[in-house]
């Protein structure tokens, strides 16, 4: 069982930056992949970025060039640096841990709200 706690959300203006953090209750160095997702009311949850155990990563198209995912195995945290924020980035951002055990096992945090507004 992995418990995840997100922090760092808030209210910002377009063009500003935010850094989200996700603290895990266990060592993340052996976890298959850590990721950030986001969701707005009435829409499915969508992946923002994922970083794998070997350090490789993938980004959704909307995140490329603006967002950076990183992991700190020593502190068991995963961060999401978000730059040049847009109105459409407004969402509840969730941290995800994915294990592989005869299929994927996903763990989720409670989410942190990001609101981009002028």
C-alpha cells in the first residue's frame, strides 16, 4: 500500500509558475512509475506526465515544453514544475503511483487544486 500526499497547488495568473510535490509513504525507488494526472469536473482524468523507475519519462502533448516531472528517491517525492500556466490548466491535480503485480495496481492521492485566473 502506498499513500500519497500532494501539495503546492494554488491560485495563479496566466503565465505564472507552480511547483507541485507528492510525498509517498514508502520508498519510491522501486515503484514502477510515478505520475501526475489532472481532472476537471465533467471530464475524465488525464495524464500529465509519468516518470519511470529507470528515469525515463513521458508527457502529454499539452505538457511538453512547459511542465517538468522529476523524482527524488532520497526524499520519496515526485515533483511537477509547471511554467507558463494557462487558463486551461485549471484542474485538480493528482499524484499516482503504479505498481506492476499481475497487471497494474494504481495508488492515488487526494489531489491539489490548481486555478489559473486573472
